[in-house]
C-alpha cells in the first residue's frame, strides 16, 4: 500500500472512529454504566468484528452483494433489527447504580460488541463500500489486508478509548441516576438514527 494511500486511508478511518455511531454509543453507555475498563470488552468485540469485515472486503463481498441484492437487503434489515434491540436494552435495561457498577461477564459485553459491529450498517458503508477502493489488485493482497487490519484497529480503539474515558469521567462527575437514564435514552435514539442513516446511504449508493 502506497504511503499516501495509507495516509488517506488512516485519516478516513480515524475520522470514522471519532464519529458517533452505534459502536461508539454502545461503548460510551457501557462506560457510564460499568466503568472504563469494563467498556473495553465491547470495544475489543467491535475491533474483532472489524477484522471480519476487512477479510470480507478483501474477498470481494461487494461483488457478491450486487449479485444477490435480496440477500443484501435481508442483511440490512437484520442489522437494523439487532441494533434496535440493543438500543432498547440501552434505554430500558437494568437499573443504573453509578456508585457500585458491577458489570456482567466480560464475554457477554465482548459478544455485544461483535454482534453490533457485524450488524452495523455503518460498517457496511466503510468496509463494503469504501475499503475496497484502497486495495490495489495488482499488488499482493496479504500485506495490504494486514496493514488495513492494524490501521483500522488502532484508529477504532483510539476513538473508542476517547469516548469511553470521557463517559467514565462524566459519570464520576455527575452521580445522578436520572441523568444517566436520560443519557441512555438519548444515546439509544442516536444509535437507531445513525444505523438508519447508514442504511439510507447504502440504498442511495446502490438503489437497494
């Protein structure tokens, strides 16, 4: 991957990692509810799912999606349904105790991160639509894929750490369960709106 192509690629995914979306909101709400370190479990799940997306992009999943548009549409509907379910759990989940936040098992939080990112229409926009344009088919794909995986992981984790640490400091400063409940409900709404907008972008780009 050419250095200038890589620099442009890095800026794109760094901006994507810092843009609020379903993944950012999941980690942010986990940080407020359970603390910074617990929120790193869904963050790790999101990064793991990104590796799957990159592998699919490198193998030509966009071509398959165009060949089977009905399956592509079904995938988007299933993704929205999963995110709506997570948003509902975020808005009306377990009671919030900001003074004693006992997180669920880390593997459960990790699984939520994996599931959300695999179903995330925003990921479909970045990895299905944008990432393949940075691959040069005339060069060896393996180094390009490995560089992409490392770059995306660092950019994603940087953005998630920024949001998670800020949310944790916010929760410590405002020890108010009513504030937390209000924040969670606004965050859940933003999660659904962001996912819906990503589906609109893919529809506008592909006509489906």
